[in-house]
């Protein structure tokens, strides 16, 4: 029997996935999974269960009243989960915390299966996870407990959800907690994780996309690109990948593969070091040409360090361009990611 996978993304960034039957309402599917979505009447009257459908196709239901969901709200993607019947996999943003809905983060472990070091710039860490490891949305992150330190670090998934091989791109930080552990790690070690988390994830693609990656901020885009390669995409997707030094430019061959697999995907790499011989010098903002901005009719995704996020926001403001949507995640090497 057909069922659809519904990602419930809570206000605190926690995501839970539930299977929803072909004629099942989202609220009922959530309850079956012991997730108490906000509700009162469950009859399409009170509007308490209003959420935002961020992607997917669905039937709004026929039994609700205008006071509970207006035509304008429905056009903007709002739904009543007590009425909504999915017709495809969907992402639903819930305007409450996961704790308030009596659910929470999943904890799971993975066995270290591969560590690739890219000079003094970054590591790619791959973990073999159990078949029932939590699913995630492309772009999200997980908290990884660093063994022995009693602390965690947050890293975006660079792999595709549902695979037994889960991977991450980790900036090398001299003396950093995770970098130090990775330098001595062996392949039989295991790591504990909590997640998935984050509101930086790929939405339904209805417009051209501009991806702005700063350094190891490339990771979530690799997951998004894999998702687009598998689902197909009819809109152009352009990436600007900016780094500080030549050696920070890692995994470009992966981008080249995606350029072959995804029609309409193009990318440009940029190096900031004034001494570089790289063809494109400077910052990503120096290479945001009109043809990739589509007069503002573009969905912008940015993952990079805080100065890059600030510079891009300033760029748009100064240029008088307001993108159709702007999603970003700031990260610093030693702090958890924050959307
Ligand atoms: Fe009242 Fe859905 S719970 S409208």
C-alpha cells in the first residue's frame, strides 16, 4: 500500500519523519507515531493545527471552514494537518518546539569507516550507520559527541539521507577538539550522534537556485546536490564556492560529477588569497553576476562563516536586490552550527 514520508520540522530545528498512508491525514499519522502536533477540534474549525507545507503535493481536505484556513493562507502554503492528505512526500514546518509536541531528538551511533585528510584544510569523515538511523533533510546537521571531551560539535551531512554511509566534511582546526581526535582516530572507533537538526534544508524547487558555499560550508550542498541529482530538477542551479587559500578548495571533483549528472547545474570556485594563481579571485560577492541573480527571482542558500553571511546580506541590500527566498547557516569551526 502506498504511503508517503512526511518530515515534520519543529520550531527548534528538530526533524521527525513519519509514514503517512495514502488516505491518511498528517495529524493522524503523527499521533500514530506518538507525536502530538498542535490540535484542538480536529474538524477543520479552530485552526489550531495550522502548519506550513514547505514541499510536496497534498490535498487540503474539504471539510474545513474559511475561518480556520483562508484562501490566501492556503495559497501561501499553510495547511491544517487535521485535514491535509499528502499525495507525495512532504516537508511540514510545525510552529512549535519538538518538546511541546512530546517528541525529541534521536540518538544513534556510527562506526568510523573512512577518514580522508585534505592537507591542512579539512577531513572527510564517513560513518557506517545502522539501517534504522534517522533520516534527514538535505542541508541539515547532526551533533557528534567528540570522544573523551564530553562535548559535541555540529556538522552538516554531506551524504544522502537513507544511506548506510553517512559522511561529513570537517574543517581542520589546529588544536581543535574534533581535529585532534580525527588525527588519532582508527577505523574501528565509533561516534555517538544526536539529530538531525536545522532549518537550513532544500525547499521545493520552483525557481532558479543560487548556492553560496564558504569553505567546509560546502558539505550541506553536496547532500542537496545528491538529492537534486536523484530527483531531477528543471530549474538552473548555480554554485559559488569560495575559500581562503588554494588548498582549502576540496572535493571539486564531486562538483564536476554533479555538473555531469544534473542538467542546468554550474559552479564557479573562488579563492580569496591575493597571492593565488586561481582564475577567480576574491570573494563570492565579486562573482555574483546578474545572470545568476535572475533580477531577484532566485532562491538563495548560503552556508559559510559569519563574515561571509554578513557580506552577502550587505551585497543584496546595497544592490537593492531582494531574493525570492534567502536561507543561510552560519558556522564557526569550534561552535555548534546555528541557522
Ligand atoms: Fe482544529 Fe485542525 S485541529 S482545525
